C-alpha cells in the first residue's frame, strides 16, 4: 500500500515535470526579458512573433542558426508576421544560451 502510494507520487512528479517543459528556466527567462524577446515571443503561443515551439516545429534550427537569426532575422521565413527587428546588441554568449534553449523546445 505504502509502495503504491509512492509509485503514484513518483508518476505524478514525472507528469508535472514533463508538463513544465514549456516553462522557461529562470536563468533563460532573465535573458529573454533583458533582451526584450518576451515583448514579442511566448514559448507556446503566438504573440507579435511566432511561439518558440512553433519555430522549432517548423524549422528545427541548430543553436548557431538561431543566433544568426537574432542578429539578422529573415522575415521571409514567417509570412503573415511583421518583420523582426535585428537585435545586434544582444551579447553573443546570451544569444547562444537563448538559442540553445530554444533548440531544445518541442
Ligand atoms: C519587436 C518584436 C520582437 C522582438 C523584440 C523579438 N522578436 Fe523574434 N520575431 C519577431 C517576429 C515578428 C518574428 C517573425 C518574422 C521574422 O522572422 O522576421 C520573429 C522571429 C523569430 C525567430 C524565428 C526566425 C526565423 O527566421 O525562423 C526566432 C528564433 C526569434 N524571433 C527569436 C527571438 C529572440 C531570441 C529574441 C530576443 C533576443 C527576439 N526574437 C526578439 C518579433 C520579435
């Protein structure tokens, strides 16, 4: 009995972890906020720009490609959206951290 309760707890724990996958890790959220990404992007819903999960679903970018697109967006990739402004002032290491995280989204 005790054991099955424990199993339930573990299963629930796993379920809530996988559900939390579209949650932004705190260190990444800080970078997204600082670099204004959050003004136009959400993880799983369209805002001004496409949701990050949508970006990965459609394009399956490598982190380096995402970094490139932060500095030099290609609006042709996203018809029906306004063009994203080039964000050349995002520090490279921060852009890479953000890009690595985006590339893990499903
Ligand atoms: C002013 C609004 C705005 C801001 C700020 C903004 N974006 Fe965007 N983003 C867009 C829009 C609109 C698109 C779709 C059109 C385009 O790609 O130009 C887009 C597209 C993207 C794409 C897909 C690129 C492609 O070509 O497939 C990525 C990745 C992205 N943004 C990441 C970021 C990150 C990371 C930041 C912060 C460093 C950021 N964006 C800040 C509006 C914004």
